[in-house]
C-alpha cells in the first residue's frame, strides 16, 4: 500500500507508539485522523483530531460516520493487565480494550474500507502474543487473541481486497513499560517498522531480535524457551 495519498485513522494517538504512527503517517503524505479518548491530549500538527473510545459502540459509530474516507485503519490503542487469577474486572478491562475494542472498530470500518477500494489494517500486537511475561498474563492472552483475530480477519476480508498487517515487538520505551528493566526500542523505531510493513504488504512485522527468538521458539519444545526466558530475566 502506498501511504502517500492514503487516509489513515490511528487509535491511541496521544502518546507512545500511536503518537509516532500518526506523526510519521503525516510525514509520509497521508491524511491522518488522530484519535484518543481524551482528544485534547493530542499535540500533533497536520492531523485531524477526533474523540474515540473503542470500547463505546456509540463513539465508534460516530467516528466511523465522520471518517468515511479512511483506507488505512491503525489499531494501536491498548492497555496493560495483571494476572488471570487476580482481579477479574482488570482482566475483563484488558480484553475489552485490546480485543473487543479492536474488533469492534474493524467491524465498523470494514464496509468503509471496502467502499474505498479495500485498503489495509495495521494491528499493533506484541511479542506477548506468543509468550507470557510474569505478572502480565491478562495482557498476553489479549494480545494472543489480537494475533489470532488478525489471522482470521485476513481471510475474511480478502474478498474485499483489505490487507492486514500484525506488528509484534518486545518492549518499547513508552508509559506502559515505565519501571520495566529490560531493553527497549524507541517508539519512533517501532512506528517506522510498522509503516514499512504496511507499504510492503507483509502479513507480520517482527520488530526486534527478542521477538524473533520468541516466534522461532513456537516450533520447539516449550520447555526450551522457558529455560531461555528464565536466563533472560536473571541477566
């Protein structure tokens, strides 16, 4: 997909990876709708700011009506989460945003994309789609669901010409990873790799070496990865 001349909508564009995605899309020549639950927190030039809560059907419907020219939907909005055996409301909230909210927006915009020639969808997933970081099992389950959802929708949307790219990374230097003592990529580098993937029309963007290692482990005995990951946590 040629981003120059495209019309993109980015969720969670007020900070972190989403902010860089919106800014870089504009730099590459796209018209950009930058959205967030608190639109006043978006401080970007050259974008059209819209209020959007992806967990609110009414909010999704309003934005879909206002942005009828979108041909690139960027699903970046997401939250962290605790453990599956911890607070159940927290687990539900994580799934509501990361999975149900993302799916709700895709379902709403799928006819828009079809009307505009098919276009593309970019989902920001995670290396946690394929493993569980201690204390973040709800987040991992939600991102595994996002990955599987992407694989399913890639088939379901193929008939209308809509492509879907899923982005997987380890830790980026964002508010969500504050206090996490692990190597981190810059949010700008993640956004750049993601948009390069959209332009190349790839199915998956695996951003960093750690995530490459995680994905490669899926075809092996899971005990091998568990041992490697324990060493990673200790080092």
